[in-house]
C-alpha cells in the first residue's frame, strides 16, 4: 500500500525530497572533505615537517642540548629561521621575507620543489638563494638575478614553489628565501635581540615518538628548547582546519533543519488530504498501526532516497573544495571516498525525515474513522502528549548531532538554544502577524489588497513555514556581512597621520639615533620608540619553574614556563589596555620588589593574582618582582601590545633592542624609506601594516565566500520549501481562482493578489532575518569580540530586497499555472 500510494503521489514526494537533498548534500560534502583533509594531514605529516622530529630553540643548542641530540643519533640537518628585509639588486625594491639558512640534506621527507628542479640540490654548493616563486613574479625576478640579505648578496639559483615548514598564509606576508646556513654569520643578521628560531632535524623512522615526547621533551624544556614530532605537528594543523570544518558543518546542518521544517509542513498537508483514504482503510479492517506504517514507510523511503541523492551530490561537490581552499592549505589534498560520510548522509536522511514528519503522521493514529469522514479539524487532545515527546526527540537529536560535530558540550548547548530562539522568534512573529492582520484588518483597502492579506491566514496557509525558511536564510547571510565588517574594523589601520603604518623591528640601541636621523629628514614623524628586554620566568611565587615542570599534577600552563618574554617599560597604559585589578605603577619605588603589570591571560595561565611574587632571569641576572596590577589587553588591535610591562627606572640599562614606528602617507614614500633603511641597516626588519591589512581583507573575503556558499544552501532549501508549499496548496489555489473568476475577478487581479501575498511574505521573512542578525551580531561584537559594532548597509540595501524579489518571482512563476486551469478541473476535483 505504501508503494502503490507513493507511486500515485510521486511528484509530491519528490518535492518533499528536494527539501532534504540540499541539506544532506551540504553536510556530506563538508564532512567528507574534513575527513579527507585529516587523512591527508596524517599521511603527509612527515613531508609537512620534512623529518620524523625536530628540536627547536630561539638560541643555538647549548652543550646539554647537543648531548641530548647526540644520544638521539645526531641531527641530520639544521636551519636558522628569522624575518628580515631582502633587497632585490635588479630593481632596488625591498620586501620583508622569512630567511631560512639551511645546512645538511633537508628535507628528509617531501621535497623542495623548485624551478629548475636541480636548484634544490645545487643551491648549497653554489652558495645561491631559492626565492619564493610568487615573490619572483611580483618583483619581476629571474634565475641569475641577485638578492641581498644583510651584508651578503646571493645569486638567485631557482624559484621556490613549495617547501616543508612554509605554510600558504604565512608566506603571503613574509615569503621564504632559502640560503646556505654557512653564510648566516657573515650576513650580520644574527644579532642580539633578533627573533631567531633554530631547528635541528632528525630522521629516525623507527623512533618511539610518544616516548620521546614524554621523556625527552621535559628535559629539553629546562634548556629552553622544545621537541616536536611530525605527529604532534600534524595534530595541531588538523585541529586548526577541523574548527573551520565544524563551523561549516553547522551551517550545512541549519540548511538541513530548514528542509525538515518544510517536510513537516508538506507532510501535514499531504496527510490531511489522505485522511479519507485512511478512513476507508480503517472501515475495511485496517488497524491504527497499519495505516500509520503505510505513510511512515513512505516518508522513510523518501528520506532514504533523498539521503542517497544528497550524498551523491555531496561527494561530487567536495571535489571543488580543494580549488576553493588550496590557498589556505600547505599541501595538495587528494580526494577519496569517505564511507563514514556516506553513512551519515543516509542515516540523517531517514532520521530527519521521520522525526520531522512524526508530528503530522500522528494525526492518522489518533483520528477515528468517524472523525475523518466528517473531516473534523480537531484531531483530539490525545495527541498532545505524543506531540510533546516528538518535539523533545527532535531537540535531543539536534543537540546530540551538534555535540558530535563540535565535541564541546557548552558550544552544542549554545547552538541548540540559538536555533530554538531563532526558530521561535520567526515562528512567533509569523503567528503574531497573522493575528494582527485578523484583528486590525484594513476593510477600506481595495479588493485585491484585502484578498492578498486574507490568503496569509486562510486554512492550510504556509505563512509560518515560508517566513521561517526565508528568515533563516536571510539571517545567515546578513550575519556573515555584519561579522565580517567588525572583524575588519579590528584590523583596520587608521588613516590619520598620528597612527603608525610602518613598524621597524630589531633596532639595536646603537642604531636607534641613526635610524631616527634617517626617518625625520624625510618629513616623517617617529611615533613610537619602544624598548624591548627579553627575559624568562625563574620562579612563580615560592616554586621554581623547574620544580613546576616536573610536577605532573600542576595546572599552570606549560607555555608560561618555557616562554621567552619580550617586555617593555613605560609610565602609562595605552589605548588597547584596561586596568582590571591593582594599581599601575609608573616609576620604580625606592625599595622593595619591582611592581609589574601582567596581561590577564598571563596572570590566568600562571595562576597569580595581585600581590604574588615572580622571579625573572633577565639575561643572566635574577630580578624579584611583585604583581602590582593586571590588565585586559585587546590583542586584536593593530599596535604593539605586551604581556608584561615594567615601570620606568629599572630596565633602562638592561641589554635591549627597540621598535620604532612612523607614518608614511603613501606607497611611494614607504618604498623609498624602506630602501634606504635596508641599505643602511640590513638587520632591521620593516613591516608595512597596509600589506597586512590587504592580506587580512583577502582572507576574510575568501572565508566570506565559503560561508556565503554554505548560506546559499539555506536559501536554496528555503526556495525548495517555497515551491513545495505552493505545489501542495495548488488544488486549493485552483479552487480559489475559480471562485474568484465566478464573482468576476480577472486574471490580472488574481495575479496581483498572489504577487502582494508573496511580497508580504518576502519582506516580513527577510526583514525579520536581517533584524535578528543585527541583534545577534551586536551580541557577538560585545560579548565575544569586545569591539564596537557599526552595521553594514549591504543586508538592508542588497540582501533584503534581493531575497524579497526572489520570493516574489518564485511565487508568481509557480502560480501562473493556476490561472490557466479550467474551472471544470475543480468541479471534477482533479488534483494532478
């Protein structure tokens, strides 16, 4: 019976499936790609690092570290990595780059992909440089040209296409240049205060990496060094991309939920029209269970088929993801079939269809034959308890699925509450709107205007479902634009002349005045002159750092124990700081420990409060300090922020380097300044903040595109729900059309009635969606990002009218056939 009845209603059931196909396609494509990404990261982890494990430090290996490395079989290769300015001799242009001075046969796994290919093998012999391929194009360089790093000029022997340890996004700001390590000392770039990173690479395929990480890493921590295995590095990388995948999965899941709301509405109308058939079956002796199972099997089959089609589309869709996301990935992604994603698609298709169809399906269980024959609207109070259980089952399933996606109880609860609030508001607004129209019906309006409003609350109306579908899609897209705007606002560089846009790092004390004398004659101001002193924690309260390291029960964050802090001293707070406890000390008091100010994250991770003592090792000298104040720091602002700030009058004579800032009014003056500084002071690194902002905007644009693409699934699902709803009420609309014609209405009037009805729905749904996203984005900006919120005009000027117009066009196109239907069709009660 399920099969026979389903064949007769094939077109309708296919429209039901359309709602779920898109959601399943979105979930499967992202889930499958995420799994493929994790598999690729795991399979290429050695090639990503170039070794089985490495030991790194910000200083050359001391005697103890050398002994440890010898006991591990000795490093097969090493490198020093740091940021520096490169000058291209051919055209005199300069660029902030990442210099990698390599010694030995690196990498052991993967390869240095160069053009020509032989350059990867010959650059050490020839004493040449491998320059990032993108930088080669940008600065019009060719093999045979030269690049100057510090005081040494290297011939360019090849362009560097890929290299282990150089990720896509990082190379956009500072592209890599690989040179032989033996020239690094002669270049004059390895100076005190420079941010250097030494890495020693090991090839040991049989090594027990977990044991090494457990036993050797704590010993290295005491020597200010660290051990990284290829597995731990790939785990970190995997978690980074997994977070993006989880977020996109939730967006896809919202599209699926939206489709299921459409299914619930469509099944409600479908079952209502089948009640007479159910009555006949019951009169013939069919039980409640049999009649219920007939339509439950239909819906389950629809869900299974929809899940299958959606899964196939999702697997095809994921083939495009590597092209979209390749710029963010440091390796080529190989796509393979994910059987778990296929299982998720098929199971979701059936479960979601059945769960959301259960509520209307229960009407067949509780309605008696007599009630059905009389076509009573009220199915009785017996079903209320069952309806509550169905709603609870839906909420529980959504929560469990969100928990599986996010792997975080707090976030999963937040997601479910957010969905319930959003759906409730949209549903409540639609019901309130219909009641207000009923109560304050504009009787003085024209016939067509009154009839279009009447359609919104006629029997079997689809007002609530359509507003929900339109509103959720609009909500997602509008939130995207609002959040993108305030994220960019946090990274913006102010255009006034008092805001720095050029930062000069690693300025030695004896160079400071010379650099100032170079900058100021060009009419450029010195805006900041920030001293920086490096130090490490030696003791926290009454426990030494080494003692805390050995304590396996401690909850003090490990990075605090191993970090080399770069601190400054000044007599006031800056714009990105807010005092949250204690008193900020401007000048060093005459006696007692030094009062310092900690950033709140450092105080939290070190588990200290105002009044606790900290002992610092300031480049060989021990200094007793006390926590005098704790600051909240806005790390997202484009300015130099510090975890630890000392008062003036204590660190002035300590070994230090400086950061100077200025404001260049245009690209030309910035380029001229950089060329002259690189020529005179090759060790100084210069960062043009406008380049960083361009990169941030580019990344946000790409992320926005991906999120917009996923939000498109919600909109498209809403369109399918819209089409399905119109098709399901088609017979009723034909009947209304005939009745209107009978009393003298023309086709133009009927078309106008329909147009106004969908115009109301489009404006109300998209308007509420935009307003909800405005409120949600305001809350995000205030509570999560802690930044002022200035809304974008795009959702109001583009998204709202665009979606309204789309709804109007679909509504009209689907109702043109109603106008062409002959009255005889209604009289015969044909529904095809």
